[in-house]
C-alpha cells in the first residue's frame, strides 16, 4: 500500500514525468489527480492518467517515479469505462507543460459521466464539486449522455438504462 497523494506530490510527479520523457506527448489526468489540482479534495490514493500520444520513455519514468515518490500511477481514463466523447481532446483542460510533455485534465464531462456510472458516494461528491466550480454544466452532461448512449451496447458490464436514470436523477437534483 502506497502513501496518500496530495497536490504538491502530483505537481512534482508532473515535473518529473515531463523532465524524464525523451520526446513530446500528452498526459491526461483523471479522477483524484484532477480533484486535487482543482482543489476540492486534499488527498487521493491513485494518480490516474491517459497517454495520448504517448511520450517516448514515459513508462521507464513511471516505473521509477512510482518508487521514488511512493505513489500509485495507473493507466485509467473514462474512455475505458464509457464510449469516448467525440470532442474529448478539444474539451480537455490544459494544466501545464514540462519538457516536451503537455498535461491536461481529461474532459470534465467524461470524468463526470464515468463517476456517475460508478455511482459511489465519493464519485457523486466529485461530480457535485465539478458542477459547483463551473467545470461542467448540467446541459453539457445531458448532451454528453445522449452522445454516448448508443455506444453503451459495447460495455456489457454497465446497465445502460440504470446509468441513464442515475445521470438524469443527478441532473434533476436541486443542489447540483
């Protein structure tokens, strides 16, 4: 079991990843890493990332930094659990650049939908925080849901009807 990660450790991780990469690429942050850098959580267990395009040499850097910084780094993104939104890259939010690597928050709409799909208490609180901070709007979530619904057939472990109901119920809540 690794130590909890805070925003300072994530920022150090980003600097070191960028410095260690041997060429250009993009790293998209998701989940707890986004929550820490955007300020609605103090700690997380994992740093979830998506590499697209993969910076050369990044896996050697990840292996080394997991040990040096005592941090869990996982390749995980919303498009592993739900259909990708057509414009997810354009809607991803720039964080910073280190070396030749650009860091982004993975599209907040997709992050919110994947958290609603999972439906755990902490996930729902994260989506509320995204809405409260203006990172995602109700209308955008509703539109994103409509876009991915036809593709949910490719995700047999997800009950598409229950997921759509959960998103709709969330969007209808007064405190969102």
